[in-house]
């Protein structure tokens, strides 16, 4: 069925104002479809390839020992990264309660982050009165 026939309907031809409104609606819908298609086809910058000279090596063996910390930090989530950075700034060892205070974490959150770092093999803990002493592993401090 044609658009013209739909506009005429059972009551006969529509008034000129109604035809204009329908034409405006159709044009707006067509423009929306075109905009959506253009946005959909546009490449996203997240996936854009970097120039060859900007591509960094991902081979850990090619990185110096000082870069081990950088590699480890890139693999951690934000909270784990913050804890490791605080430990590095304090010389590699710190009390767990001081980590909580410095970062503004609750005791439970600090405990969970430290346990996650222990599982990853990045820190060790030893009891120190009513708290733990958290220490970076040797290979990370080098």
C-alpha cells in the first residue's frame, strides 16, 4: 500500500496540514536512521591501530628489572595498584593498619586487597602484634 493511499484513508484526501505533518515525520525518521548508520559505521578510537613506532614490547624478558614493577602494576586492579604504590613509597614494607589509614580503606577492604596480592605472589605478611606487616616480595623491590 502506498504512502499516498495511507494519507487519503477512508475519509478521503487529508487536509494539506496533515500531509505536511506526515511528510515532516517521515523526513525526521529518515534523518535519524542516517545518523545512526553513520555513527555505527564510524571506527572507534579504542580499537584504532597504533602506529608501528608507538607499539611497545610486551615481552617481559626484554624489559629491565626496573620495569618489573611497571608490568606488575599494569596487571593489577586500582585498589591493588594503590596498595603496591604505597608499599613502594614506604620502602617495601608497612603495617596493614597504616595502609588502611593512608589509603582511606576500611580494615576489611585492606585485608581483602592484601589477600589478593598474597595470592598473586606480590606481597607477604607476618603478624605484628594486633595487625600484619605487609612486605613486597624481593623480586618486585629490585
